[in-house]
C-alpha cells in the first residue's frame, strides 16, 4: 500500500512531465501560428512546473517525522507551500487580466492566428482537465492542502486554454475582441480561487480550529467513554493535513489517579483510532465533585452540542452523566 507521500509524489511528478510537454508545444504553436494568446498560455503552463516542484518539495518536507527543533513534525510545510502557491496564482491572474485589458484598447495589435494554436488549445484543455481531476482526487484522499492548490492551478490553466481557444477562434472569424474579454473572465475566476486558497492557508498557519462537524464527532465519542461526565473545554488546531486536540474532561472526584488516567487513555485511543485527522491529543482530567460547581464553568464549545438535561451528580446542565 502506497504511503501518503508516495501518492502525492506520483501525481505531482506526472503533472511536471505533462506541463513540460504542454509548455513546449504551446510556445511553439504560438510562435509558428502567430498567436500571442497561445504563447502566454504556454508561459502559464511553465509556471505550473514551478508550482508542482514546490509541492513536491513541500510534501517531502512534511513527510519527515518530528525532531528536536520541530517536536510536532513538519506537516505545516504543505500549508506553507499552499500559501505561496496561492500568491503565485494571484500574480498569474492579475498578469493575465491586465494583458487582456490592454488588448481591448489595442485590437489592431491582435494578429490573426492560424489553426495550429487552436488545435493545441483543445489538446491543452483536455490534458489540464485530466490533471485537475487526478490531482484533486488524490488531494482529497490524503487531505493535502498543497496538492489541492496545485490541482486548482491545473484547472486555472485549463480555463486559460479555453480563453485562448475562444480568442483564437474569434480572431480567425474576425471577432478579435473575444480574445481579451475571455482572458479577463478567466483572470477573475483564477483570482477568486487563489484568494480562497490564500485565506484557508493563512488560517491554518494561524492554527485555525477544525470544522464544527469534526468537533461534534469528538464530543460524541467522549460521550461513549465510561467515566467521562463532562467536557469542560475542547481546543483544536489544524496542522497541515492533520490536527491536534486538547481536552479537559471531568470524572468522578472519588476515583484514584490511576483510574482517572485510564479513562483519559481510553478516550485518547478511541479518538485517534476513529478520527484519521487527529495526529495528537492531550486529555487533562479534573474532578467532578457532588454539590460543587467545578463542572459548571462555561464550555468553550457551542451549547447545542451538549445535552441540556441537568446532571444528578454534579448539578451541571452540560454534564454527560445524563442517563444515570
């Protein structure tokens, strides 16, 4: 069975080989076929080579285990690569958009191309869409933010080739203005995707929490562990494709230290076994004493995630000991 790194590397190396091929035939077709749009599209494909190499390096770094300087591992390298790729995508989108805007006001400079770049554009659309689909499938499977960003770079190249096709076809038919208009539309689409990747990557670099559904799953598993009466706090933070979880739970105050520790260990093992996204978890145990308010402090999770039936043991509405 292939490792996470091996799957990511295989699809990325394939992308690099395809992009080398596309860059060469696009620039060649653009020069021979008198199409500046195809030359620009070839340069866009060349930028894909750079980003794919970046993903390859990021995946290699993130696969390294923790060391003395990086106790939590290197998974954030993927997020960092995703962040840098999003910036590159924004630059590419702005460049394409500005070029399209200039052409609208200088239609006389738009030359009539031959059929060669039109054929190459069709080939490019098919290959880049294929690259997007196989890359996004692997990215979702292994939950790789950098691979997702690279997949969308492939999609942006496919959209760029569509614009080139429309522009080249329009120029051949005598409608030169179609090329710059299509180019600007593509630039807007690419920029929107890049901004979404940028925001997501920035949030992960700032230790954003996992989504609400995943937190609800954690709470449900906590309820299934015998001895856990109350979840006092739950804190999570994304770490590349994985996440770390910090929990404070309340148990019967009359239990021994070992008994409380065993409950925490059972909870940790259950969560790591059931939720693949969790790389590490820390469970802190506190006593839940009858007639005391130690379990009544505010939860740092939404109240609707917890049962609203008062607890018979510690008199807390949020206590998980509701059926006793």
